[in-house]
C-alpha cells in the first residue's frame, strides 16, 4: 500500500510527475484553484494572507514534482546521502527563494497581477523562519540550498521550534525581547509525517543482561519517553534540478492527556506530562557563542540526535537489510557539538539494539561522522556536568566512559604524557567533572573541520592541540561560503540584471564567471551603472529606516554598516567609540573636509548578556544625541535598526558602501556577513580574522581595508597582561571619546550607565579595543579620502563583486563532498 511520498524509502515507482505548464495563465488558474479549494475563498473575499497561501501552494506543487523525482533517483541509484545534523537552521523566507530557483518569477508576478495582487507585497507577509541564532544557523541554511543546487542528496535534520529566535524591540534605547510566533498562520511549506515518529527515552536505568550462550549486554530502560514527529520541508536547488528534505522534529507526548487525573478533577495535572514533552521543542535557546547549560538544552540535543539516527537507521535497513555498510551510504555531519551526543547514541543503537560488537560499531561510527567546529571561545565550548548527563542518559554516559578509556589507551601507547592526556580526556576533571562535547565529537569522527584557514590553524594550536597530535590527519579546513542565489540574485535584482547585461547570464549557473566583471572595473560607464544600482539599494534601505525609526538619512552619504550578533569580541563598542570621536572632531573642526556618513548597526544580544545589552543601549544613546545635533548637519548619522534578521539582511547587504568586520583577531571563526557584503559591492574595513584573511587574498590588498593587531599579536598581549590605560592616556581622541561617555554626554539621565564598560578598557582591554583604536581611526580616515574619489571607490566596489565568487557555498559544499563525505556528483560509486 505504498504510494510514493516525498521520503526516500519508497521502492515503488513514483507516478511520473506532471509536467505542468509554467506560463502565467496556467499559474493564474492554479492560484485561483488553490484559493478556492484549499483555502475556501473567492477573490473578492481573499485577504493578502490568503493570496500568499494560495501562491505558496501553487509554487509548492511544482517543487513536489521535482522532490519526488529527486528522491526516487537517489533511492534507485543507491547514492550516498549526506545527513546534516544541526540544532539551528536560520532559513528566513522561502517563497522568493523557491520562485527564483524554479525560474518562475515572471509567470508568478504576471499571474498575480491578473487579480491585482503584487508579489512584492504579499511575499513580505511570509514569516521569517528564524530557527537559529546567527552565523552557524544561517550557514546551515546556505548549505541546504547549495547541496540542492549542486546535486548532493541530503537531509537536513533539526528541531521544529514553535518559537524561533526572539523578536527584538528597542524601548528607550534598550533591547526588549518578545516571543516570536512564526507558526501563527500555519506553515504551508511543511508536511507532517506521522508515520515517521520515534520514541526518545530519558532517565531510568541500565540493566545488564546475561543470557546463556550470548555475550553479556546492557539494556537501557528509560524512565520517560517522548515521541519525535517529523515535519518535512522541501529545499529546492537552482533551476529546480534537485530537491532535498529538511526534516525537523517536533516533540509530543505519548499520552496526550492523563484521563484518570482529568476525570478526578485535576485538569492541570492531566496535561502535565504532555506539557513537559512538548517543552523540548518549544523554544530556541538564544545563546550565541556561550553555552546554555540547562537540562532542557541537553534534552533538546539528545532528542533531535536520537530521532535523526533512528530515522537514518530505519531507512538504511529498509534499503540494505544490514548496517555493516552504513558509512558507504550515509555521511553524517555534526554542525558544532550540539549533536555530538550522536556519537554515543549511534554506538548504543549499533551495540545494544542491533547486536554489533564494540570494535565494528566504533569503526562504523567514525567512518560515518564528521564534525565542524565554529568557535574557539572557551565560554562557547559545550560541557555537561556528569551527574546531569548520567541521570538523563545513563547508557550513553557508560559508552562515553568506554570511548574515553579507549582513547586514553591509544594516547598512552603513542607516548603522550600526563598533561596531554588531561587535554584529550572526554571528561574534564577540573570543573566539577564534566563531559566535553568537543572531545567526544572529535574522537567519534573521521574528519574535523574549521570554517576558515586561520580558524583551522588555531584549532590545531589551541583547543584541539593534543588531539591533533594524536590524530594529525583528521583536522582539515573548509572555508565557509554563502549562497549566491539568495545573497546576490534574490537580494539584489538590480545588480543581477546589470551583471547579466554586462557579461551575460553564465554567472547564474557558474558563479565563478563573475570574474569577467573585473575587466569592467576601469570602465567608467559600467562603474556609474554599478553605483547607480547601489544608490537605488540605499534608497530602499533609507526608506525602511525612515518608516521604522523616523530618522531620515541621505542615500548619498557613505552607508557604513555593522550587522551581526552583539558580542564583545565583534567589537561594536569599537565602532561606536569611533563614531563618538568623529562626532567630536566634526564639531571641533567644522572647516575640515568631512565626508557624510551614516553608521548603521543591527543585531541581537543574548538576553542574559549584560555587556552586550549595554552596548546596544550606548549605540542608541549616541544615535539620539548625534542625530538631534544640528552642528553635525548631515555629516554623521547613527542608526540602530531593531530586529535584525534574514529578511532585513536581504535589504541591508546590497545597500552597504562599507562593511565592518572588526572582531578581535583570532576570535571570529570565519564570518559570513563579510562575504555577503563584499559580494554586493561593499568595501570591507576589517581585522586579519576569520575569512577576512582569505578575502584579502582573493580581493587583493588594494581592495580591502585591513587594520589592527594580528591573532598572534593579540595572543601575545594577553599573555603579557595588557591593559588599555597607557594607550588611552596617550590618545587624545580616544580619551576624549571615553570621557564623554563617562560624563554622561549621551546618558544625561543615567550618569553611571557606562562606567564599567569604559573602566574595562582602562583596566584590562581584553578585546583590544584601546589597542586597535588608533589604527581603526586612521583607516576610517583613509576611507573618507577614498569616498571623495568616486571613480576609485567604484572601481574597488566592482572588483569586490568580481572577485568574491570563491566564497560561494557551492564551493564549500563541493569541498565537503569531495574531501569529507565522498558523496554527490563525481563521488566514487559506493
Ligand atoms: C559562528 C561563528 O562565530 C562565525 O564566525 C562563523 O562564520 C559561523 O559560526 C559559521 O561558521 N558561530 C556561531 O554562530 N555559534 C557558535 C556556537 O559558534
């Protein structure tokens, strides 16, 4: 009784997908049909949301045709599949992406026009799927799109959070967090797959079973169980050639209601179990770059890891009847350590459930897993207290001890000494005994990668120093990338049209062709058109700023933008201090040739991160004072755009003249916003950090503005117990800027507000803000000079777009496919 579904495991032929016509008349009638029969309205009664839903459903039908085909092809060919396990997928909206990748933009636009509906208007009603925090989650979304576009058969596995990343408002200059509710109007992209549900256990006991004639076994009898239910979203690649599945798990109770309790009058208690189960997938933790640490977080991690592995195993057994060849058919990528418990869970499933001996289970596990590290920040490295781990996952804890013993044996045999053994150990003995998830992910994987060349080298030198010595061939680099479909073609249709006109459409399929633009960088007519597109994009952003904040900014001014999570290491503080110094200088020396700038900020602070919230407050305080001061006229404006998210990024990236990538060197693993800005023709001011280093190599040093201490210099100063005091005392600009903050120039209602933020610079300057200030200031002034020289600025802007193609996530994915997964087009037959 198998009809073809969009899962892969059907062995029957899918019905030949309908080859629908893609003209606007066909679309117009299909949209009308959806409106009538799926939504139950006629055009006269339809609201804009109804049109959005009808359009989405009509477009979705096209995707389903390709989806069924893709799955059937992969199943029949027995190709290896990639399973990308990620706690976060920061997707944003999907309608424009789908329409554009299917080449339907014109037909759909015209079809809707028949009903007097504008696609540009209704697409804004689609909620932003914000199932992630920042770079790590957005990378997973770019990778999903690129795997579909490059034809790598893949499943994304994650969590279907009911509430995604919080909505940020700014009230009296301060961040306020509000719940996000993306599922409020339902989600037309997803398919609930009740048939793909798995039981996930927690707690309970492990029993040893000794049956005569059989080796002794361990059996886990969990104390609680919840159900993981799959929700699938198709992810369509460029030109619709391949469609993959994003499978997100939702937690449900096995007993939706305790009827006995209900009937005896305990109406709340009757729902307690259901509430507890559903809590697992209720909200995304908003902590970026520091570990959450609560029990619910560990439950989330295990929940989605176990569900994904059970699903992978079920599919594999159905196709092959054995798990011996699992690693030939499946590559599982662990996106950071959030799914690292998978290493222990796969061992448990292989040994306890499927009867494998330890050694073979271990071979399969290592051959199947690989792990990506996204940060070296110590506060972000996940560790779990042993007692918590043991209580929640007793059998997995036993397995971790056994893996640890085996690893330490190996290290000892290779002659590693005590200190190195301590560093390798999966158990941290120094902080009240904790399980180290990074070590677990590392030893359970055949490949470990960093996300930029610099970050990968630092991984070898720092967190994984001893593990790297033990397994010297395991760490490799895979520099991040961004999808050019969303971040150039969809976000910047003006530039896409101009480039198509100038060098032809080949770059749409092969982004490396963008290099042909390089020759046009010295062509004055082309440059002018390029900058005219930039101006239009700036006008679009200026309109958003005017509408949301009632601040009017001049699109002719330099748009100097820093958008990303707010974190001390990303140094929004350095940027705003520079703005203050500039404000002082403009007022003291009005006769100088200042260039008009709009400093734009956006980004969310983790709700519990006090310093980050103070920085947001300071930016807003400075904005209020500067923007109201007639003495700076239009030379300086400061803007904080609330609720930075994927959809806003699509407006912001194309509108930047200058991109701020100014992290303390050695701390930004890669960055991906840096790539989006430069691809859209912004110049970068940045440190030698993360992927900035490789951008410098590709762009050439005349096309990027690098300043400040290197990673090695930062590390050296930190060893020397550097402080900012003498630097500040010797820099009049910096001292005066800090004095004005402390004196309450920007916070007349709260004199003490920023005292500790500033005194940290004097006493310690951990993030090298004082140390890098002067170099940053000088580089900004060079950019002022360049801004006056319109042809030179334009030439560099064009060269940025022309030379960024290597930073496409298609390139990243091809490298993972070849070096780590051995999957995808061109992979050896398995
Ligand atoms: C980020 C890194 O901070 C950023 O530099 C990188 O570009 C991105 O991952 C993608 O690799 N890290 C995170 O978002 N979060 C954590 C926990 O590292």
